[in-house]
C-alpha cells in the first residue's frame, strides 16, 4: 500500500481546511493509503520535502480542522513552468522517496493548471504518479463548476458586513459616502453578493468598464433622492482601456497577476473631488472575507469536506488522474437546492476566468437581478455548529507552525 500527499496553494478560504479534513477522514474510513502526508507551504514546500504526517488525526482534531481558517498546511504562490524539468523531476523524486502514489492539490485557477502540468509531465515521462485537483477560491472564478468552495462563506460574511456597516452608516445625518471594497481581480462574484443584503445603492464590477462621469451622475442622483449612497466596488474594477480604478503602482504575485487594492479609496476621493459630498468612509473587506471562520456557510463547509472525500474516493481508481472534482447545482424532490459532485479533466478548469454574468448586472451601477440573488441565497444558508473555547471558535495549531 502506497501513500498520498495533500497540499494547499494560493489565497486561503474559510473552508479550505474542510477539504483537507475530507481527504484525511476518507482515508481513515477507507484506507487506500498507508500514510496521508501534508505538503507544507504548497508545491514550494513539497519540492523541499517538507511534509507532515496527517494520517492519524483524531476525530476532535478533524472537527477543529474543518472550522480553522487560513491554510493549516501553509500556502504559496509558486508556479511550476512547463518546460522546466528541474521542478518536475524534484517533485517526483520526493514522491518516490516517500512512496507517494497520488497528490491532491487544493487551490484556485493556477493550482488547477499545476495539476494539469504535473499530469502532462508524468504522462510524457511515463511516471506512475497521479495528480488530482480540489478547487477553492473566494473569487468564484473557476469555470465548469456552479461555485467554488470558499466562495459561499465569503459571500455570507460579505452580506453580513454590508448590512452591519450600512446600519452604522445610516445612523448619521452628516453628508458622506460609504464605499465597501471587496476582493475580485477579474470577476465580480463577491462584490455582487453584497447586494443580497438589500443595502447596496451602487455596484462597480470588473465585468463592466468603469465610466467615471456616468458613475458620478448616479452617485449625485442617490444623494438627491435619499441623502445617502452605499457603494460596493470590486478591487478589479477598471476603465475601458484596462487601467485599474485603483491606479496604483502595479506589484505582482508569483503568477504575474497584478496585486490590487485601493479602488474604494479612489472612488471615495473621486466623489469628494466632484463636490457631491465633503467626506466619505471606506471599508476594505479584503482578508476578512476569506478568514472569517465564525461566519462559515453550512452549505460551504459541508461541500468542501465532501469534495475532499469525493477526490479520495475517486483516487481508488488507478486510472483516475489529471482531473478536478467540483460542484454542480441540482434540486431535490422538493425543488430545494442540492449539490452534485463530479469530476472533469484539469485542463478544462485551468487558465480561464468565469466572469459574473453580464445579464445579471443592472444598468447604471444599480446592482444585480433577482435571478442573481436567487443564485446566491442557497449558498449562504445555514451555520455549522462550531466548537468554542474561551468564547472564541477553537482552531487547530497549523501544521506548518508545529
């Protein structure tokens, strides 16, 4: 009996560890592998043979892992490059040393590309190792799935923060604008989810080129009509020429993506400079959306866990490799939301962005359609029963900190 390896990559989510827990627990129930190793710091740590044995975690530890935010194994933004055999050879060497047959990689778009690249290299070089992807991202921008684990919890906390900060904003009579900025470099799924709260006046998404004059006209209308304006903007909002609204100097992450942030502050100042109001407030949702384990969606944590179990189960087929597991939406006998788990070739999940549907976007920054709201509502439903200690949700000690 060989072993398996699980690693996490990219930005964490509130439920990324639930998928890890699913793989571990599935192997305890159906031991396909003698050891379940965790790769510390993603593919980067695996290349350095930094592994942690997760095989015999207790039931209590698995329960805590499911509710622990961030990546319990540590993460990275390291891109394997096709044609650079050194990394591929090193990875296979580590796997051979530990008798690892299968690697599960939990991550977003670029991580699914890594699964595809590793599988392609293994096939071309006749190596027996297999690679399986388990998706996660708060941006919800992976194609072929109805939604990605991590996104429903991010949407849930986004709605909660939107409503709470709106009530705080609405308590004052002084003229000021409120701007909430969310993550979402290429897709506006998370920003749009805030509209489920019913509190958003104007919405700025990456899917629609930003028109400053048109936008300011709508801001002025809101203040004339109701004396207030609550705005939500995605960090990836951009002008027609592709320039980001944040307009700051471009830094880049390990995958050559622009590191964004600051669109909310730019929009606030834009409104003040136009003389519409003399002041404004900016709330940056940022990492709170991906680390708020106290606001997990029950649907989300359940599906993330079961996707980990599904990946493990499918790996029992010695032909199963170069695939990603995912969630499709269906309904039960009563017509209520239900999830169906499936698997597809990794190459179909990688390097394509799933944008928020433009047909779900109302004109003139007015928000989203009822069809869009109906898409969101089942995903944010329910709350898991958390284990608390000293008044706070208890968490596991991250494996990369042991």
